[in-house]
């Protein structure tokens, strides 16, 4: 890469570091009431092994 590419990369690094700031919003997510209808029942399905031999 030549010097021009390095200058562009250096110019974009500070811009990318502020890319996910939330648009000026502070850390307040607000309040929300949630009504739980029934208890969560997680289910884990059976797994299967892929039998592939290298070579």
C-alpha cells in the first residue's frame, strides 16, 4: 500500500470508533412492564455427529 492508503485508513479509524454511540442517547433504556404468562421451558434437541474422515 502506498502512503495515500495509509492516510485514508488513519482518517477513518477515529470515525469508526464512534460508530455505535447510540445517536447521542445516554444509557437510559426506559421502563417497560412485562407480564409473564407461563414459565420458560428450554428444550435441547438431540445432536448428531457428522462422520467425515479426512483425506
